[in-house]
């Protein structure tokens, strides 16, 4: 069971799928257009979270239903007529033929993985592109801490199990957070102190360690006169390496960047 005659979809195909277009999260589906998170269906158009159903248009959260428009059931011939009328109208207004527009997203762009992988620099840029923006992206609990960061012992060996019932406060964003049992076990095993940052700030910190999702065209920086290379490199036996390549390390970064050949010659 695979995927047949389908395109422009994400996270789909399990259980076999055919005639799927512009969808997200489909399982075992046939003839599905512009639908989000729906399993075991056939002949769905513009639906969200509908399962085990067939012939639905513009429905949300339906299970084991057929011939429904905007969650209301019709006789099959009525359904067909009304469906065609609605589609003809939506084609006229230009609303038909693409996945749900970003304006309908329940989330601000900055709350989603979109901002991680294809970030907008400013709120205004995102709004201009048709996305929502969450101005109070810092959701959570505040001022409920039972333990101040400065009173938490420095080393994990000094931490009692009672930390599991404490409410901590993030030194980065003041949000409250807790330590859970498996986490404490992990910190003890790895000899890691209790984090002073909340999970969200830790996530952001990890992300900031990644190079950006952007490539720069650069020249190999390998030069026998400058660097103490230990062996002769295959692409140049002296002087500067002539190789150029794409790298996620921008030219203004401090690291020395070699081409793959020179790099491998030195490290392998
Ligand atoms: Zn935080
Ligand atoms: Zn090189
Ligand atoms: Zn080299």
C-alpha cells in the first residue's frame, strides 16, 4: 500500500492513499483535497479533523458521516448540487484551489516551527505575508515559584527528591517550570546541575547553536603557509586550495572553513 497520483501534501500515505492534493496528515485516504488531519476518508474537500467519512465539504470534527456540507447532512443528489454550486462560487472569488490560507491558522507564525525554519525578521514582515503574529508569545505561569534560583544547590549531588514538588522560576524569562522524575534521574546519572532556564529558553538556546538555514558561496581557506597541515592534500600539494563550495558558515564567522577534500585529508 503506497501513494498513488498525489502531490503537494505533507505527512501522509500511511495505510495507502490515492488522489491526495494539498493536504496535511492523511491516513488511508482517497480523493482528498485541501484537508487537514483526517483519517480513513474518501471524497473530502476543505475539511479538518474528520474521520471514517465520505463526501464532506467544509466540515470539521465529523466521524462516520457522509454527504455533509458545513457539518450538515444532505441527500446525495442535494449534496452534489450544492457542492458544485459552492465550488463554482469559491472559484469565482478565488478562494478555491489552495490549502487553507494562513489567515485561518489558529497560531501566530512566531509560535510555530515556521519561525524556526523560515523565520520572519519582524512582526510586520509576517503580517504583510498574510500570517498572524502572537504578541504575547510568552505564555505560561508566573510568580508561583516556591524555590528561588539562588537557593538551588550548585551540584546535582546536593539535590533532594523534594525538588520534584517545587515550582522553579526561569532566570531568562521568569516563567515557572518544574523538574520531573525522569529528568531528575537523567541529571543525576549524567552529573548535570538543575537547569536555571525553563524548557522553552533551553530549546531556544539549543536552536541558537545551529547554523542558519542559509548557504554562502565560499573559497576553501586551506593554505599551507597559514595552517599547520600534517599531510599533502589531494586537491593542492602547496599554497592555497582552489576549491569553492556552499556552506552554512557565513564569511564573517571566525571559524576556518575547509573544502571537503582538505577537511577529510586532515581529520580522517
Ligand atoms: Zn525561560
Ligand atoms: Zn580545500
Ligand atoms: Zn588543503
